[in-house]
């Protein structure tokens, strides 16, 4: 699942659960997830990781708000 | 009136020599709590009667020649995540209001065995999920020097209590910096040992693969005494040198490495200046300081976030479904965020953690420790969500974690200690990071750093700011 698809599903589910205030937090989390997925140190089944393996997945803007 | 003497080392020696009594010291601490807790909100529970009884027992044993060691008769508090038999472990949450512990946490049992007097349980950020202590079912803990400010968190009540003379030390937990951040904010020493060294049995978890426990206290020597007690070390302490006699740092000049890239890139101007002054004092003492870089430091926040939120969500999922209204709103939302993290991304974060661990190992090669700030800003105002640094608005929570969370991810031991003060008198904290598995060696290095630029911090009434007290 791409980060974009994940974010859409997560926001939809949060709204369904009556938690619309989760949206900005999920958007921030998506940026962190994008950074994690595109980090150069990830392993890849093809044997050669490409940081743009998921086109359009890196999301612009500042980093996430941390849990603690 | 602040209790005298000021550190556990001084108090222990005075008790053993029978120059004072545990009962008198505990009475003074309880009096201080009664006087100041309505303002600072540092304690959730105070064990008045039990503490006095424990103190009298300690005095009887010491008078009979049975001195158990450096913590015997010493008043200590516990972050209210630690189980104490017969008491509620609130975790600063209404979710836990019906909980009563049926036994002591392992760490609490070890403190009792050592003769420590447990005076009470301290306030925290709800379930330890925050850096300011603002979100607590019991209201925010407040900074002893300026009650409009946060004492840091999540072990904020612990730091406020120690800094204000309500007890001599407090045992906290640290998942992203929650011992070192409030220690730095309040001008104290805070130790996060190597991951896994001290038992978290009987401690409410936040993120089990990142959680550590350790002391908040007034000197490195005190931290060493508590660390040795909590790991069951019975070797005699060299109290003058801040560690067990056979492992205290030797007299060779310190070799320290500063991970300037990333960690020092976003600092409050006064913190930056205070840190550079501390570096200069270390150089004047003969230390060698070199710059190093943790290559993937920029990935640490994302790695940390995916681990801490996933693990916290696993622990809280049932309560979030059954009693969501019993959480404070912001903590509830951050926990809910963790429920959406995919397993594949948690696995990526675990892989990233191994990389960071290796990179921190690498920059520690050939030096005695890393040296960096513990907290990028002075104690923030309560209720203020952002701070301005270098022309940019930064979320308080992010900026408070920036210098500490790396070493929860990597598991390396780290000590926060005071290194200066702002022009307003607010403490500035430095941090020393040691080799994985060598917390005792780190304490020796930290004692040498402490000796180079600061004296043990006094309680508030005589407090003039770290670095100004000698």
C-alpha cells in the first residue's frame, strides 16, 4: 500500500470512528512514514533499493509531531 | 526550609556518622511537600505515615550498627508509573484510577532493600506520552523556579520534587528523554542507563523496546549510587569519584566527541551559548573535543515515532476502545495515531534502529563519550505549543526530544547534567553518552565532566542556577 493510499484510508476510518481531529496527526505521520520508506538503508527484494521506488510517496513539508 | 545536606552522598555520610537522623530529614522533606506541592503539583500521592515509620526504622538500624549502604534512610520518590504495593499506580490518568498494585515493582523492592525511604509518587505526563507534563489527570506539574513554566517531562513531577528539596532523588522512566529532559530543565542530573540493564517489571510501559528507568538527582555521584542499587551491585562505591571504586574514570584528560550535525543544528540561542561555554570549560580542564557526525541522524525521529507509537498502541488499544473519555484529549489522539501504523513500517523502523545503533557505536570509537546538549530549549512556558528558534516556529514536543531520543533508539547510556543557565536563571543541561553496556564507565566520565564545570545542584532556596553555585 502506498503512503498516499494508506493516508486516505486512515483518514476515512478516523472520520468513520468520529475522530476527525486525527486528520492532521495522520498527515504528519504520513510524512514520517514517507521518510522512513525512502531512507537509503532500506532492504529491497530486488537486491537494489531505489529511493524513488514508490513514486510520489515522499510528502513535502515539515516532519512529524513526535509521540514523546 | 530546604532539607540539609544537599546530596545523597552528603546525607549518607551524615546519617552513617549520626550527625543527623533519617526522621529529621524525612520530616523536613514532608514539610517541604506540604508547603510547596499546592504550587508545584509535583506529587500525586504522599506516603506521610509510612515514610516516617520507614525513617524511624532506618534510624534504629543505623544506631545499632547495621548501615545498609548509601541509600539507607534517604528520602526518594517514584514517578507514578512504578507499582507500590497497596497504592494506586495512576500513570497520571483516569484510566488507572481503579488500579491498586498487589506488589512492589522490582526497582521499588530493591530501593526498600537498600533502606531508602519512599516518600511518595510524582506527577507525570499521562502515561509518559509527552515532554511537558501538561497533560495529566491531576493537572500540570510546575517548574520550581518559575511555576508558569513546565519542569519538562514526562518525569516532570520527579524533577520538580528533587529540585525543590521535597526529596533527594526520584526514580523516573525514559522512553525518548523523559528522565534527561526534566533533569536538564530543572538543573539536575538524570541517568538513562544502557537499554535493558535495570528492570522495568512493575512499571507501566510506554514502549517496551525503548523504555528505560533511572534516577533524577543532584549529582553524578548520587546517580551512581542509585544505579548501583537498582542493578544489585554490592561493590563498594568510591563516593569521591562518582562510581564503583574499580571503574571510576581515571585521571587521563577526557576525550569527547560532539555530534554537531543535526543535534546542535536547532538550539535556542542561550542554550547554544551555554553549551559552547561548557565546551570551553572542558577544554580549559584539559579535555579534547572533536566534532563527529551520526550519518543518518536525520532519520532518527521517524524511526522513533514508528516504534513508540506502535508499541504504545498495542498496550492501550483495549482501553482506547472501552474508556476513551478517560484519557486526556491529546494523549488519546497520539495513541490513536499509533493504531494506524502498518506492520511493514514498524519493521522498517526496527531495521533503522540497528543502523543508528551501529552509527552511534562508530562515533564513540576512540573517545570517552559523546558530548551534546540534553535539551535544545530552556524550560518552556506551560500551554505554549511552539517556540521560535532561528526565525522558525518549532513544535515544543519535537524540539524537546531532539537531543535525547537518539539514545533510546540506539540503547546507549546517557547522563544529563547541568552546565549553565540563561540570563533569566533557567538551567541549561548537557548530555554525555557512553559506550553500549558500560553505564558505569559513563558515570565515571560524567563525574569528570561535572567536576570540570559545575558543582552539585542545591535545592531551590539556595539555588542560584547550575554553574553559579561554586
